[in-house]
C-alpha cells in the first residue's frame, strides 16, 4: 500500500476513488465505470504533477525522507553487477550504516560506497538509519585508498541524516574519522562521483561526497544540519523547521545555483518512490556521463580539479 505525505492528501483522495471504482468493476455489478476511471486517473496525475512542480523546501525534505524512497541497496541491485561488499575498518569493527565494496558499473570495475537507511524496522535498526559510527567512515577511507591503488573510480551514494552522535561514536573518534574519510576523498587519484539519493546531512554526508562530480536527485536535500536542528538553534523551537528549511537553501535547485553541486537528476512525477526503476536508470545514465567526462584525466589533474571545486565554494566575485 502506497504511503502518502500530508501535503499529498488531495492526490491521495483522488487515487482512493480510482481504487474504489476499480473494485466495483472487478465485482461485476454491471456498472460502466471505464470512462470514470480514466477521467479520475487523468485528474490525479495532473494534480500530482502540479503539486510536485511547486514543492517548498520543507516538502522536499519530507519527500527525501519518504519511507518508500529507494535506498542504496536498491540502486546497487539495479546498477551494479558482481557486487562484492567488504566489511570492517581493520581497527574496531564493522558498521552497516555504510556499505562499501567493489563491483562493475555497466561493465566497468568501480569502488562503491553507500549509506543505507533500511526499508523496514529490522533493516533500519541493523543499518542504524544510515547514521554511521567512526568505523563506517574508516571503512570508507580504507576502500578509497584501495581503489586509488588500483586506479578504480569511486561511486558514492549519499543518504543520511548525519553521522551517529552517540557517546560510543564520540569515544572512538567520530570527528577524526569523518575528517580522514574526507581527506581520502580529496587524495584520490581516480575519478569520484557522488549522488545524493535522499538526505545529505552535514559531515556525515560530506565524508563520502567530496567528489569531482556531486549529483543530486531532484527532490533530495543537502545541508549542514537538519531543518529541525537549525530551528532549535536559531529560534529554540523545532516546530519552525519549515522556516529553517526555506532559510537554509537545502534543495538541489538552490545548491546548483550556488555551485555546490554539479547536476540535478530529474525524478519521476511524484518522486523517486513512484518510479524506482525509472529513477535508477536515470541515475545510472547521469553517473555514466559524469565518469565519461572525467575519463582520461591524470591523477594530479583530478586532485587539483577536486580541490579547486571545493575551495571555490562560498567565494564571491567582484
């Protein structure tokens, strides 16, 4: 059963009526409902298109967090072959919020790093809702260093509210692990492409997203802190999260305009969860094009371009 967000209520009502009419038709009551179903389906599709053409930053945040939104493992299953995940940071243990390994992307060998939120209660708990502890970031750095040794491109899929803020994570050096992972991104002599598929939260995201090319899905968000966290700090009122989302400029459209990301990948009407396979194919095409653009560049050039890209963020001209 499809889950609807609060602002999707008008569409939910129309689609519910469509389902009712279909049920009547299946009962064989002799009622001619074909034209009514077609008319209501068209009305629901138009309403959905209009709604998603004018989403507010807060509504985009809700879409990015949608429970049915495709997670990293869905992209891995669709876009990758010979996917071989590796575990452990060789220092403390395994962290399943970040999954990393080697695979083939459209026939070419790559290193893949992804933040996995999970899709149900069991998997969300196993993956800690995509919030990694230090060992997750140290595993990511270990895999990037290994990929660099063999000259393999690195693909990262970002989907996290942020790094795990628990006491145990702080005791094991959370900030240092995030910094080391970011450093590993910058040091890569191979191309790296990052795709924000849901939430890109703070250092927890940038640790694997300091890439030559940063792509975002149309209704994803990317920010230094969650809207709720920002509202708590600015106004001491988390209920003003909608105001914070607007003020923070966290949407893909804003970030492209500021030069923080490089490309927006369009989503199916109604969000990635309404057309997951179409979304993954679009994402795959965007990643392939980005890799093609970086192909043949020398390691030093890739490092220089990456450094210049991030050093330029926030600069003004004039």
